[in-house]
């Protein structure tokens, strides 16, 4: 079933949609960093600023700024020249991000999207998907 329409939605509705997208963009960086820190710890027993910088493709100064914000918000603990660790709050967010990513990835692969493309697409979709849509995706994946 296709849903096509040439009519525009009410301005208030469209404003709500754009607001939601802007809010998702604001949390995207936080979620990406927390998820990457969890992955680094799981695979290398530590997460370091230099690893984050290399994997995010940004400067150490940029990573440092983000880490400072994550620390202020209670997602990480760190000390100068030491590894970075997730707090309970950070671990909870990382698990939620991982689960959401996996549901989307599984759904895309089940649709026939090649794994490498599905992985790339899931990375973007995971920050903008509604809980309702995610629940529907979950129903179609093993």
C-alpha cells in the first residue's frame, strides 16, 4: 500500500516534525560517542581520546569538548591521560543505542539491503526513528 499526497499538512504538524528532527540531531553526537566508548571498552578493555578521535574522524580537541560535555551530563568518568569509562547512566544509554541499531540493522537486512549498506543506513536511521516505528520493525525481525 502506497501513501501519496499532494496536500500539505497543517503548519503545526510540520513544525512538530522539524522540531523532532532537530532534537534528534542534538542527541546524535552524544549517542554516537557513548556507543563507541562502550564498543572500545568491550573490544580493547579501554577507550582513549586518541581512539575516539581516529574512529570519529575528528580532532582530539573536538573529542575533548564532547567528552567534557558527556562528563558534565553524567555519562562518562575520566581523568587526564587515563582511559574513559561509562557511568551507569552511560552504560544504559549505550545499551539502548546498541539495541535500537541492531533492530534497524536486522530489519534492513531482512528487507534485502546488503549488510554493508544496511550498517551505514542503520547508523543514520537509529537517531531519528520513533519508538512506534521501532516497535513495528521489531515485529518483523527474529
